[in-house]
């Protein structure tokens, strides 16, 4: 065979180096990198656990899921896949991470992990109560039930191996700041931002200790995004020009700093059996919203659903509003949740930065 022409070699080299700087690529020949993916948190990682609840916080109606398989509105808060699916794929575990509630799960699905997350929950015990969704404490109770199912399928020894080899993900906190603190009066009359942040950090610490006590070896803890820049918060607090609302962003930054200190303290504690990894998403979301054109996004301040300024969950409903023609140009699908394309960029960034410590 003739040697390949030099131009082809050059192109291959360029392709290799550009994929290297976009870093992480799952190598199927290695097999799954963890035994299971087990998730607690809010709508960012909820595949449909709210569907059967008496709450307005649901995404099981069009246009949610418009780019999902069969255009199915599963309850995922996006036009397609959500981060939990992309994380499970990126680790070679499975294509979709199912919710724990409301679906019949095969033994295989149970063995490789589920999400207990519930849209609009948070670390503040009041947050899930205001909107009738599943508290983090209740998510742990579901985990305990789930564990019993694993034991019934695979036995105690194998269950310990699955849990010890799993990647746990905890993603919450944004609803506490955006909804409970800044939108309802319940907390802001009693707490200033620093004291409210301490309440959230204490809740997060208690939750991490409880997950650790259940045998988790590795927990990825997702930090807070610049919540003042998501479309609904621009509308509510950003004035006529819908600018990023600075107090929400300051709260997010303070929270992220305090959370990292708390996590460092846990990891340094003698005998604490779990490695907790803080996953920064502030920087990549800030980049997507401030320099969206770098990623091919032309609309960074409005969601694709309806006017994009306020519609979310019940208000983002095809019976009442239409959707944009060009979802791939949008960072946000509704006024709060990113599009699948933005989620892919965020999850790739997480893998680029943390894959070594997470697996
Ligand atoms: C952690 O577990 C303790 C003891 O069971 C419980 O009182 C507490 O509410 C739990 N905290 C969270 C955030 O789950």
C-alpha cells in the first residue's frame, strides 16, 4: 500500500490534537469505568421523578423532549438528554440514566444506577416543601429501598461492590437561591445572604455525610452556576435590559467558596471514608453565557420555549406557547434549563477536568 499523502497525515495530526484539547473521549475497549452512577439532586439531574407527584414542577409534556428518542417528554427538563445521561454514557455505563420512581426498571437498570433527583428540591429543608417535591432526605430513604432491591437481585456482597464502585453525583442548591431565597419571602426576612449560604452549606454537609455513611467511595458534588444570569432570573432581577442579576451571582460565588472549604474539611477528616470531588460549573456556564459565540450559540439570554424570558415547567407547554426554530443556537431550552447541546459542553468540561479523580 502506498504511504498516505502528507496532507492527509497533517489533517490526521490536526484532528488528533484538536480532539486532545477537547480532551475526554470514552474508550469502549476499556469497559465501564464505574460499576454504577447514582444521583441525588434537582431538575438538572431529574429524569422524571416528579411525573407522579402533585406538583407543578414537571417536564413530562411537550415541548420538553422534542429532540429525545421518539420526541418523548419523559420528565427530563430539556429538549433532549440531561447531564445524568451524558455522564452515564461518558463512563461507559449506559445510554440513559433512569429515574427511580414511576417506571418499571429492569434488574440490569437497577444494577447500573438510577437518579433519585427531584426538580426544584434543595439543601434548604423548606425548598422542596414550597413546591411539593421530594426532599433530599426522602431521596436517601428511596436509596435505602433501592439498596434492598439490589440485595434481592445480586446478594449483599455484590451490592457492596456495586455501591463501593459507583460514582455518586450530588447536584442541588440553585433552587434554594433562585426560588426560596430570592423569589419567596420565607427566608429573606430572616437571613442575609451569608447566613443563608451557611444554612445551605450545613445542609449539604449533612447530606454528604449521610451518603458517605451508605458506602459511597466517590461523590462528585456539583457547584452552583451563575444563577443570576439564567433567563428567568434576568427577567425577575435584571431590570429592563435583563442583565445578569449580581446579588444572585454573589450568593452563588460565596456558596461555591464555602462549599469547597466544607468539602476540603470532610476529605481531610481522619477516617472519613469517601472522596468528595467539587465539580466547578460556574466557569463554563459563565463562558457559555458571556462568550456563547465561541461555541456557536447566538441566543444566550432567552430560552427556546415561548418568549424565553419566564416560561419554565408548567408555563413551558406546547398547548400555550411555541418553541424557537433553532434550538441548537440556544444555551437555554426553557427560562431555567440548558439545551442538550449546552449540557454536552458542560459535561465534556466536567470530564476534561475531573475524569481522573472521579473514576
Ligand atoms: C442525615 O441523617 C440524619 C440522621 O438520620 C438526619 O437527621 C438528617 O436529616 C439527614 N440529613 C440530610 C440532609 O439528609
